[in-house]
């Protein structure tokens, strides 16, 4: 049942870490902070601090996931 639900999900199998790394490699922290206006990308950004914030903050994670889909799909 879960397999059927995930079949059309383009993010299925992708970790948040993978998504953030791909966006960072593509845009860099500065541009990423301009595109997704959250402090973890704008003020002394790091992968670790960004992942910690995004895992706790659903609305921010959704914005990052949407940017990933708009960029790479």
C-alpha cells in the first residue's frame, strides 16, 4: 500500500540531506538564502544547522522541497 502511494512522489527515496546538498551545489548558500528566505541559509549557513532546522520546521522543509522540484524536475 505505501509503495502505491509513493509511486508518483518525485521525492520518494531522497533524503533531506541529499536535497539540501544538491541545492547548495547548484545555487550556493547566498542564492539559496535569496530563494528560500530562512535564517539557516542566510546567517552563517552550514549543512548541519540547516538540516537541524528543516527537520523541525515543516513549512520551511516544504519550501526547500518545492525549490528542489522546480529546479531539477
